[in-house]
């Protein structure tokens, strides 16, 4: 099994709330969305 790590991010609260609302409608958690983003930029 792959090792996991934790990241910490500071961002505007309104941006976070708006993004999380969209993620809920897509059926994604913030962690899943960040993993998708990281996989795309390293592809």
C-alpha cells in the first residue's frame, strides 16, 4: 500500500466554502479533488 502524507493549505474562507459546495455536487471530498489535481499536474 502506498504511503500517505498530510498537506496544509491556507486560502480564503469564501473560496473554500464555494469550492466545497461544488465538490459535494460532484460527489468528491476535498481530499479526492486535491488528489485528482496533483495527479493531473504530474501526468
